[in-house]
């Protein structure tokens, strides 16, 4: 985000705060940040504070920022869960200087080395509970996402968390699980390595994702996510039963239904193509 | 396969047989085949017969080919299951003119329109039960896969079917199921479309695969596949239980374990890179 915002002159100076020293040094070296400092110095000087930390830590950091923020400053977070952080500061006297966002973009890699330009172009950003933010703070953050060429959608925080459990968190769960299942078999069966093709690679790609990021997301969105897993297991058992019963016709029908996901995938591809053309 | 084999002068003439008239016309139009004919004419004239049909139909077609084949001719199949077809012709007097193969390459698309050059380069091919094939027939088929720049591995048919259930068939099952789960939710919740990102797209890509191809594969590899699904559901329930119990540390540990799939994925990427360099 810092890379694109500087390239596109949204800002000329980005200050980094992190508890990981190596990441700070790397970010300086790569030109992602221009300066490193401590939390309280950073808050005092910033026009805009962006909180990008694991979702179980974000609420207390946001509280600390709101306690120390002055009029005219804005703070936003970019976490994959919105209800926990919105609830935590709902009664804070500076609540309206906070904007809750979720830019839906990323890869299976993390840390400053994984940063690259144009990650956000043409993708979707969510702003949650916008009515709790002041028009001024909202306008700063909307300008930021416009600079990143994202399409912003407004949504209730709880509604966001329910939907994202299905289209993002659940696919991470199924990838991790596929990885674990094959790894366990492979303990005794080395040859399985050679038999994995590009279809397997695509389906299991997200299993490379960081545990520091994802363990807290699963925890904080526990209720929605277990609903999604239950719905998934129900579908999986139905398909398994069809296969077991030898009903090739029923299996054929189920696969044809699943094929309708093409509609959704075409939507995603169109967005990405549009982003490539704009660049 | 026909495209690459002609481009690389393994053959100069490919004859197509199909029950689908449109596919035959399209294949002629695209230059994939040079001539269309009926089954018995094709068998009489061919040096090499390649059977590429759904895996529940392949055994009876193979039997028909072996019944009509002359000395010096060879027949191979390319199906994703090997035990059913090998068992079916085990006692056939011409069994040794048959070579059972599984070139592990493909996309989620099917039909002549989906054909493209270099699909097989650098990927893995399996030859099953090679000791049941004659040295002459084996040598024709090995030369074919060398022309396609594939790395051939030899394996017992039953062992092949057990392993492929985990690294190929199971990832199709999990993709179809993920597609079905999200589609059901989306019936009432249109906004879910907008929230699906590239991670979801990657994980659910295989859900576009053809029911005509996959329903028979699931059916014919039923026993191995239901074992694989059971192993997967067990892992999924373990992870779900960790999330439900609020044990972030346990979830973190599980995700770190799943991350080890990186080793396998790097192997797949290396193979694909090697293929790209060779071209």
C-alpha cells in the first residue's frame, strides 16, 4: 500500500512502526517506509494512521491510537474481520476518526519482501459501518482507496464477517486441510510428490499462508467460520454418499451444479483484466 | 497430444473417432485430426491407437480394439484410473499390445477447443503394470512420451489409483464442494460475488471441470477416493475443533504444519519452469 501511495503521490512520507526489527530494516531498505520510529511519535505526527497487524491485536492498538489522536487526524485498519474492532471502540469519544476497512487483495506471502506494486488495482475494498465515521475521515480514506484504484463497497461489519467467512476464510481452511491430508499420506509414500500436478498446486496454494495472520482470523471469526465449515462438510458428505452409492447420474448432476461457479469466477477475472488494462 | 505429436514429427497423420459429431468437425477445422472415420476402419489402419474417453467407457473400447488388433500394432489409454482397465483385459490374448498410461496434465477445460501446444512439457507420465506390455509396444509408447517431453514413472496400477485419489481426485472433490457451498449461500446473498478474491478463484478453479469426465472417475475410483475423503474430513474436523475450542496456539501449530506443503509445490513449480526453459 505504501509503495503505490507514494508512486501515485497520495503521500510523500511513510513512517513505519513494527515490533519486528528485521521487517522494519527490510522495509527501509526496499523504500517501502522512509523512516522508522516508536508508536507514540508516529501517532503524534501522522495525518493518517494505517493499522495492519493480526486481527486479534488490532483492537487494542486502535484503542491506543484513538486515545492519543488529535482532531483532524484519521486512523483506519485493514483487517479481514470487522465486527470485533468496531465493537471494541464503539463507545470511544474519538470513534468517528476511525474508518474500518478491508481491502480484499493479497497473496499467500507476507512480510516486506512480499510487497509489490499494483496489488490492489481493480480489486474490491469494503468500508464497514461508515455511518460511525466522520465525513472528513471517510473522505481521506475514500481518496486513499481511489488512489489504489479499488472499488469500495459499504457494508455492515457483522454482515461483512459472515460473508467473508465463506468466500475467503473457508477457502483457506479447505487448502490447509488438503495440504495436511496429503502431507500425512506422503510420510510413508514418497512417490506422491511426483504425481501432484498443476490442479493440485492451484487448490492447495493458500496452504502456504502465514499462521501469524490466519490463526487469529480463524479465532476472531469463529462463529461465522464454523457455520461455513458445517455447511461445507454437509455438501462434502452428500457428494461422498452419491459416490459411495454408485449413483454416477447423481454425481454428474452435482458436478454440473458446481460448474455454475464459473459465473462467479468470470466476475473475478473481469475485475483483474480491467485492472491490468488500466495500468 | 495430436498437436504436439505432429509438430514434433512423431506422426504425420492422425485419424479421429468420436461419437460427438461437432467435436470431430471442430477437431478437423483446428487441424488436430487429419481425417475422421469409424472405429473399425481406424483400428485396421493405425500403427498406434490412443483411447481418450471417460474412464467408465475405456475398458470396453479397449476390449474392442484388442479383439481387432493385428500383430505389430499398439494401443494405449490415457485415463486417470488404471486398475479397472488393466483388470478388464488381464486375460486377453493380445494384452501385451496394450500400454496403460496416465499423463498427468490438463486444465479445467475440455473438448477440442481446449487443446493447446506444450501442455505436457516437463510434466509427469505414469505407465502402469509395464511388465504386462510387450517390449515393442512399450517402446512405441515410451518414444511418444519422450516426444511430449514428459518424465515417465513406472507404477503398479492399484498403487497408482490409491495415490492419484489423494493428489488429484481429492482436490477436485474439495473444489466442487467449495463451489457448491458458496453457490448455495449466494442464492440469498448477491453481495458475496463482489467479495470473492483471487485466493478463492485459485482454490475453486477445478470446480469448472467437466462432469462427463469426472463423474466416471469418482465412480471408478470409489474405494480409494472415499478413503481420501474420510482422511480429509478427519483433518477438517480436527482443525474445526481447535478453532471452536478457542485454542489459537493449536490452530497456529496446525497451519505451520500445513505450510510444509511448500516443499511439494516447489517441486511442481520447478518441473513447470524446467519445461518453460526447454521450449
